[in-house]
């Protein structure tokens, strides 16, 4: 059976965005109520009382009994708007219901038990559908629907048609899967990225450069290779007398000239 919680509400005079901001500034939440030929009426409720009323219940399948204008009005919550940055409720839509009139609403599906495929084969339980829509009298609204998954083996599934909701008509398609047990997920080995390959190949590249440097040194030692610059202070190779005199700036003496004249 659906839970019933009580909440006080008052008519709201200020409407629009400006009016809604004024209501929130006073620690209250703007709301509306509609249904059963009632014109949409602007309301406001205390923020703390609303949070307390919704704590630990399923809002969509919980009957909210509003104390409004000295009367008790049974409603269902059709929409809750929350602040995008904080969990604060900023607006609520209430839908009035009558005891003798069926209503359409969604109820959550809760899985019960530990599947055989999970216990004995390491499978994984996957819940595909988490709520179903039903048509039911207010007094028969369930707060949730339970589905036993204990017998499921790997590859087995349960569908909407496997649900049993007393005194309610299920509107959701019967072939829709609710839960299944899938094989254990194998850990995939990711293929190395080009960056990772480059990082692995980098030491090899360094070794090739070193080998090239050694090859250049060996090539210089081979015959016909250009000589390397000599170290400072190394002994110069022996040269002829004329070359030595040319380096020192000496001129040939007379004896050399005479010899040269006779030779010519």
C-alpha cells in the first residue's frame, strides 16, 4: 500500500518568476495543484516540512494529503524541480486524486535476492528497467514493486510480464526486460598507443646514435679518411729544411744561390 504523508499548504498570491523568488526568500517552496476539473491553483509550502515529508519515501507513489483551505485534499506529486547546483526543491506539482477514481503513475521496481549466476559463476546482475507504469485505485497504490532474482543463472532474464502487482493494471510493455545476469566481464588489455610505442622505442634510438658515432670514429681511422685535428702541443711531423726556413722567414744564403747557379 502507498504511504500517506500530511503537508500544510496555503494559497499563493504572487505568481511568475518574481513571485516565486519572493516565496523562496521566505523559506518556502512555490507549488501548484490541478486535476479533476480544478483550475490550476498556485500554492506554497514550507521548505523544511516538504523535505521531511519526502524523506525516505518514493515521491511518485506516495499520497500527499494537503491541508488546504480548511480541507484535506489527497494528491500525488507529478513533478519536483530542484536547483541545478544544490539539492533544494524549487517547485512542486500536485495532482488531486479521488478515492473512487483510478490513477496512472509509475512505481519503482526493487530487485530482491542474490542470483545463482552471481553466486556460483561470477556473473553480474544488470537491472535494465527501474520503474513501471500502472493504472490503479489510490487505495491500492504500492510504494514499490519487488521482483525476486534469486533463481537467475547466467543468460537468464526477467521481464515486465513476470511482475505481480495486486489490484493494478500494468501499462508498461510486457516484453520489456527488467533484469538479467550477464557473464563476468573479462579485463581487456588495451593496445599500446603511438605515444607509448614512441616512448618504448626512444632508448633504441639513443643506442643507434651512439653506434653511429662509433662508426664515424672507425671510418676516420681507415686509409684515405680525413685526418682529425691534432691536439694542442702534439709533435709536428718532420719536414724538409726549406720548409723549416720558410716557416722561420729565413732567406737562402749565398752558397745556396751559387749552387743553384751552377746547377742550372
